C-alpha cells in the first residue's frame, strides 16, 4: 500500500537515494531541501530543519498535498570538523542544531498525526561515528549518538500507538559529505571495513525502506548499522 513519505535533506546524497527508492516503490514522496531542489521527478519543499516554523510548515504542506506523514526519514545532516581545542561553541551548536534538534523538530511535527492514525514509521540517520568516535568530530559524534536516545525515548512514547522509531547508522558512504576526505583517511576506513569498500547511497536506502515496511512492524528502538562491518559491535 502506498504511504506518504517525508525525507529531510532529500535533494542529494543518501536522502535523494532514499526518496527515489520509496518513489520507485509507489509511495507518495516529498523531499525537503535547504539550498537547491531535488531533481524534477521528486517533489521538493524548501525547509531548513534548524527553523521550527519552516519544519511545521513543511509538514503541513505535505499533509495538504498527500495527507498525513506516515513515514518520516530524518536524514538532513552536516559536519563541521575541528579538534576540540579549536572548536567554538557555535561550531558545536550548529551541528547539534541540524543533526539532533532538527530531527527532534521533524519527529515532533510528524508524531501527532502518526499517533492519531495509530501507524507510523520514523527512521533517523545516525552514523557509526556516534559509537566509536572520530578525532575532529566531537560535535558530529555527539549529535549522532544523541539520536539513539531520542529514538529510544520516542519508541517508548509512541509504541502503544503503532509507531516504530529506529536508527540507521551508515559507515563510509560515497556522497558529497565524504568527497573531501583525505585519501589516507578514506583508505584507512575502507581497510577496517570487512566488505572492503565504501557504501553507496542505495545501500542505505534499501535498509531504510525495510525499516519503513509493514514487515518491520516488530522492530523499534533498534540501531541498524549499514557499514560493511565498519565498527561492528560498537
Ligand atoms: N556519507 C556518509 O559517509 C555518511 C555516513 C554516516 C552517516 N551519514 C549521514 O547521512 C545523512 C546524509 O548524508 P549525506 O552523505 O547524503 O550528506 P550530504 O550529501 O552532505 O547531504 C546532506 C543533506 O542534508 C541537508 N541539510 C544540511 N543541513 C540542513 C538543514 N539545516 N536543513 C535542511 N537540510 C539540511 C543538505 O541540504 P543542502 O543540499 O541544501 O545543503 C543535504 O540534502 C546525514 O545525516 C549524515 O550525517 C552520512
């Protein structure tokens, strides 16, 4: 059955692959974007997740286009890497605002209708970095680890209403976010990935769609690594 799916940051990278995957499956997909819109085949709504008004407006817009959001994929994320001695409060806060508070805002805006209709799926994009840490990524790792506590609390709050809340933790995936990695760092990470390669955005999209499916109905509060085994066991 077709569902209404909202993906934050769905104009490129992993978010766009997720949007295409759901759309191919026949779902009604809306992808939010902050700067440039997604390709023409995907419906885009402008929304900066750091702005509460834009988030609630985006969710209302989806509702008037396609009905209540049934699947929320909170994917929008940034990095702003610095060693702690050089990291300003602002640089720490900006990453938290986008990755963690932005997800909280999207989830809050979508949860009312999900609870009312007694069905919903939320999937948050974390990262294996949230569990094993990385030098220069204190802000990013803290935000991604925080998503697990957020998801598990919402799993408790909304479980009785038929809403599941899960986390996907990608490893190293080929997107703009990782394009600037120093080749030595990339090779080191691929070297500790048992499957021996970087992942693709599609690898992540398949896992997200599974968690959004009816078949995943008894899975909530889970963290699913999609990492080729990188950092397994953390
Ligand atoms: N690539 C990896 O190796 C990897 C690994 C683990 C986890 N992840 C996570 O997976 C998610 C997607 O990553 P990606 O690699 O696809 O990154 P990406 O190519 O850099 O894309 C990031 C997306 O987030 C959007 N975004 C950033 N700040 C936003 C804001 N304030 N409001 C709304 N949208 C915002 C961007 O929109 P604009 O185009 O408008 O900037 C873009 O759509 C992120 O949460 C990331 O942390 C990625």
